[in-house]
């Protein structure tokens, strides 16, 4: 086995590594979004010579890519090659949905003289993490240039050497999928979701028209595929709350040619592996629901993910086309950009942050961060309110729906379907206006509401993002004086006023706003 030498971290430790002989199987690999010029996520780990960029019109803040391992893998170091070195770029690595490891907080640092960010490279300790999931997120990128990740390498320690982990990805097979029933909007519940490697999405029968029994979906392949086993993620795996309140499959009939088999599925979250009575070679395979477990609230029956396994034990992932998303003209400029609140506030000890932001993606998903602060110390554990899910246009309004939960910033909103406290189901409607279109009365009412909800007392400084006020703050002798000064700043920059039951604020593009850290000790 050929040995190589690699420099890890700014300490320039010379460590020999080799490939691990036993492969680590990946069940799913995907990204929050991918540009049309991006290669597959698999290629980043296999050295195909392509790259990944998010499908964005800005620098890709809050976008990322993720893996789910079959049995987990020891991770001590991770190297990420990017197109060019930029001090403005900050990536965050989540292993098992956390940014901490037995050796401490997971940091990423530039490797001297190279376009590489190394995680776990501070000394020879490494991350010491046995990971079942991997998520790499763009935390900050103030250059406004879209990131290009060219390669990712995972290493594990063995004695005094560092061994590169070889990953075995699913075999991709072109396919088509159709269903007899699909809940509206179809872009959120299409049967293609069964193969999108996202546990937060699913195919759903239309509970308004059917109880799910007798409904089916059909997968067709242009080239025959060998299938010996199936891996199901039953029900709605978006959260334990979604799983319980929606229905799932209890018994399903599988048919292909002269082969048929009835199997029972458990009403549990996570993967279920089912072995077929015999190995089959298929051009098409259908799944017909025979029995269901009813949801406590909704009549819809859902299936989140499905994988096929062949005789050789390799996982087969059908590659199917998702439906196109319809975007109304008044929301087009808002999609694939991250938008943030323009307000930060001051207290006796200094700046109190409100990194409140929203990103709507052209693939029909969204994420909202509310009321969170990175904290004065990177070792400080602070919480954030997160909302994520799907959106659809409703005339001039935008309907958003999904899960809402509170999480630690040391944990990830992706790959973690068990959140504490439990996630809640929600839906809301967004409306948007420019500041210039509001009447003075409306502006004053909104200003008073913001001061009230954020408990800002008259006479305290009200800090504005530095894109609006380079001095960072302004204050007034009384509320009216303070309002007049704020009004001048907002009139100059004309932010958007986004209103809903879950997110209401003046917002501008995130790339013009720096992430905020408290001054308080």
C-alpha cells in the first residue's frame, strides 16, 4: 500500500497516511442546493475533478452538503479544497449534527500556502468522532463570490499514521417514478422525493381524496437493475412530530414481472432493511399500499426514502427528475439569496445580536433562523429558533410550511430528525413590501412594534447593521427622535418589509451584513 505525506493545519505536522482497505458505505449524499454546473457530491470525495457550488445568486451563506453513512466511520481530520483562498470564507463542519467533538469544538483553519481548510488540524489529537452523518455548511462568505468546493477528504488516526477513508457511494441508476396519488403542492410531495437523499422530504398520498390504501408508486429503469434487498425510511421522517401526526405504510405489495412479495413495515423512524424472497432483475417495480398506520392528525400517508441493494451488497440510488417550481414574478428576486434583519440592539454591556435571516431556495425549500447570537466566546453554547420546510406561491403571498424547533448552535438543522424539544408543525403566509411604499403611519407602527417585541427602552442605543450605519449605532433623546434618525437610514437604503406570523422584519441581503457576536461577557 503506497504511503503519502500530508500537511495538516497551520502547525505543518508531517503525517503519513494511506487508504483504509475496508470501504465505508454511504447511504445518501446530497446538498441543500446545487448549481447547474456542479458535479455530483460523490465526485468531491472520489477525485472526479469537478466541483460543487450551491444554486444561489449570492455567496451561498447557509448552504451546504451532507452525507449519511451506513454504519458510521471514525473521523479525525477533514480537508476541504476550495477554488481560491479567501479569508472572508468561513465553513462549519457538523458531525452527527454537532460542532463539538470529544477533543473540543470543531474548528476549520486554512492550510498555509494552500487553498485548503482543515478541520481537526490543531495538533495531533484530531476530532475523535465516530460519525454517522456529515454536514459541511457555508457559515460566512462576505466576498459575495459563490463558493466552489473542489474536493473533500476524510481521515482517521491509526497509531502514528493518518489513514484516508475510502467511501463507497450508491450506484446511481437513471429512472422515472410516478404515483397514483400525490398531495398538493406536488413540488413538495412528489414521489421523486423518495430518492432525493433528504430525510425531511417525502412522497405523500393525498389525504383529501384517499386514506392511502390501494395507492401505489412505480419505478422504471431504462436499464435492468438487480435487486436483492430494500431499505425503507417509512412515514414522514422530517421530525418525530411529523412522523406521528401523519400516516405511514404498514403493509405493501411489491411486484415486478412474475415476482410479487408482501412485506410488513414497522412504524418507526430510521432505516428498515428488507430482504426479498429471491434476487430479481427488474425494468420496473411497483409498490402498492395494502395497510397503513393512521396519523394522529392527518390522513396523508408518507414514505421518506427508499434504496435498493443488489446481490453484491451495493446500494442502488435511482436518479429521477424532480418537478419544476413555479415562481411568481414578485418573488423571483428573492429566491436563492439569503436575507437578514437590519436591526441589532444595544444593552448596558454592549451589542446584543439578532442574526435573524431567511433563505428561499429555487428547489422549493427554505430555512429561517430567528433570535440567535453566536456568543462572545466560541465555547459558549447558545440556542437558535429554526424553521425549515417547503414553500409555494399563493398569488402575491408565499406560503411556507414545515417544522419549527429550538436547537443549539452546536447542533445542525440538517441530518438531525430528533430535536429537543420536539419540533412543531407550522404554516404561515409571507407578504413583502419596500420601505418606500409604506405610509409614515405604517412605518411608525412597525418601529414601535419592533421596539416593543425586542424590549428596547427609549434612550437606549439602537444598533443598525454596518451596511446601513458604518458607526454601527444611533440613539435618540426620546422615542420620536430615535424614530426620525432610523427613518432617515431606512429611507436611504430602502429595505424590504417582510411580514408573516413567524418572521416579521426589515431585511436586506445577508452578504451585505456581517454575522453578529455579542459584546457581553
